[in-house]
């Protein structure tokens, strides 16, 4: 086994003290080692020890539970690992004349419980109609707003990356406290015209892909990755989410406000930045008031449109 480079860090932390007396803790974790659930399990357990409390759930370290089958036998095409669609126009919308990506902007938008209720009221009602989760509802709304803000032609393919926690989707479910990265990706791909047509239509498209993410699909994804001779082309980055595509990750079901180092619960927890244009996070409220916040990065011109659309549609 080759020695681990001293430049390779599994986790990095930075404490910043403010003149007002406040403190912030910045955390970076190697995503190949741990996903959000495992990373927060570590941080929250660390904070428990600082208060001289016992760790509520010890980490479960057994990566064999998510190893591929023998022999690997993928049974789906796994488009989530295929290249993202490009702009259909001859001159890509997301590139400047010099071939460099245009400037992007990051903003956070708060949707109150009334805003979310207004969106849900746009869905058709009936006992025989599907009821969409809040994640599906918000993702459909954001996908519509982004597609309109970008001015995508109706025939333009757009791909949405939805990060999915596989812990309870695998059969049997993984043990509580499993340490690792168990993120899978649901990726609806449709023409932009089908996304902007209506909130219910966009929600159905997303829900259809989410419903596929069962044990069979997730095991097939593990097998698919095992058969790839080189995983580097599958690494996601700026090229993955940029116009006309989008990635939405929800932190709503993560224990993001549970770290108490002895000073009480945090007044804010969120991403230190949004690394790529076209990437978004859904954040829960620290006040448990039913509101949600959307942290998103878009091209500057697109962001101007998005700021209006997110509260108008």
C-alpha cells in the first residue's frame, strides 16, 4: 500500500473569532470518505465530547456493505454518469467569446411556509393524485425558474442532478451511524419546454426518477462504477451543472443545527460557498418555522431573472 501523501487531508477545520464575540467553524471533508450525513455525524459527535457528553451513536465502519456484486451486473444504463447535455445552439450560451465561463453570482433565497403553501396550492388536488414531497416540489419550482431565467429554448435538453441518500433505499438498510459516502444520483433529462410548462408536470418528471432509486437500482450503480476502467471522466465539476443543467442537493433531513460545543446551537449553518454555476442547496431553517432557503449559483444575467421568478411563479 502506498503511503498517504501529507497533502491529502480527510478533513480540515478553521475557527474564526469575530469582534462581536461570535465564532464560526469552517469544515471541509473529503467527499470520497464521507457524505453529508457522515460528516455531520462526526461534527456533532465532536461537539458532544466537547460538552463531556457521550457519543449517541458510534460510527459503523464496514465498507463491504456497499461493495459491488460478484460478478458486477449493472442492469440500467445509468445516465447519471453520462456527460451532461450541451446547448443546442452553435454558439454555447454559457461561454464567452474568449472561451471562458462568464461570471457567476451566488445568492440565498428564503421561502416561507406561506410561499411553500402557495406552490403546493398550484398542484391538482384529488385522492387518486400523487402527493409530492417538499423536496420534489421545491426542486421542480427551482428547475422551472432556472430554465426560464436562462432563456432555454423549448427543445433544449436539460439534466437535473438530485443527490439521494442510499442508506434507507438499500435492502437491508445500512446500520445507523454508517460512515462513508452513500450518495446516489437521480437524473431526469427532458426538454426545457416540459419543465417550464407547469409545476405539476416538472414535479412528476422528478418524482418518476426518484421512485426508481430502490435497492436494485443502487446496487446496479455500484456495479456500473466497478466496471469502469477509469473513473476520472465521471468526476463531476463545473462542466456538469453549468447551463443548461442543474444540480440540487437537499440538507433538510440532515442534522445541520445539532452541533453544540457548549455555546448552544448554531445561529446559521450552510455551505461556505457554491462551487459551480448551476449548483443549488436546499437548507432548513434554524428556527423550525417551516421555511426553507435556496442557496444557488447562476450566471450573473441569469441570476437577475431568477431573483424575480422564484417569488413570481
